[in-house]
């Protein structure tokens, strides 16, 4: 009986898991494209750094902190008009990806900034002393030195997005979370609920293991 129920549920599980991968994949890509430069800018414009600029540092930091202070469920609802503008709909994984990306960009930016702060100041000072340009310092010194931390930041961001994507099911965002809510919660189907929980746990464990291994390989210290 249990095996038959799982077999019947398999098509829905496959569809939901692919939707989760779609949402998380798009959001991670966008957060990396925008969050990495933002994190670098937050670091290099800080006091005592080679691109010190209090205005940029404070304004960008203020924007990042505002977005991070908004609970995701509120951000999810508040950005529905933007999602409709960009994707033509307010439901489904594509629409949910808008809010997921908006939440992930400042989150990842702070993780990048923290990774850069862990770099030995002597390494940066030596690069400045040689007369290297800011772009060269960022490209050849900061990013290589911070690579393991940035990879860990990507890992943490992906895991957070998996959790957020499950929450997106509340507004019909699709994915494993949506399946858990529609079939598990509303229909009181414990099998669906426990199955989706197990899938998410396994998925997160695989992501964490892969991230840790990749970070360890790239860590030359």
C-alpha cells in the first residue's frame, strides 16, 4: 500500500523537484551576478581600503540592510507586482524566482564581504605597495584569496534558497514546498509531508557536502 502510494506520487514529486531546482538555480545565478560585485564594493569602499568612499559604503550598506531586515514571506508578497511585470504572472516558479533573487542578493553580498575581511591585510597592503591597479588587486589578490569563503557563501545561499523556495509554495510558487502544502497540509496527507521533508533534507545535505569539498579543494592556505 505504501509502495503504491509512493509510486502514484512520483510524477508530482519529480515535477515539484524540478521546479525547486529551477527556482533555486535562477536565484543563485542572479545573486552571484549582482551579489558578488556588491560584496566586493562593500569591502573595498570601507575605511582604510584602496577605494575608500563613505557615501557608497553607507548607501549600499543601507540598501542591503533594509532588504535583509524584511521577512521573506512579506518580501514575497510585496514583490508580486514586480514579478508580474517581469514574468507576466504572479504564480509559478518563475514569479517566485523574482522574490528569491531579491532576498538572495544582499544575503550573498554580506557573505562575500565577510570572506574578503578574512584575508590577511598584509597581502592587500603588499599589492597596493607594488602599484597594482584596483581592478588588478580585486582580480589577482582579493578573489583568489577569498575563493574558499566565497564558495562557502554560495553553499549557504543555496541552502537558504531551498528553504525560501519551500516557503514560496504559500503563494503557489511551485516546487517541493508547494507540493507539501497542497497535498500534505491541506489534504492531511502525512506521506506527502514526510516524503517532501526527506527530499529536502537529502538535497541540503548533498549541497553542503559538495560545497565543503569544493571549498577545501580550492583552499591553498
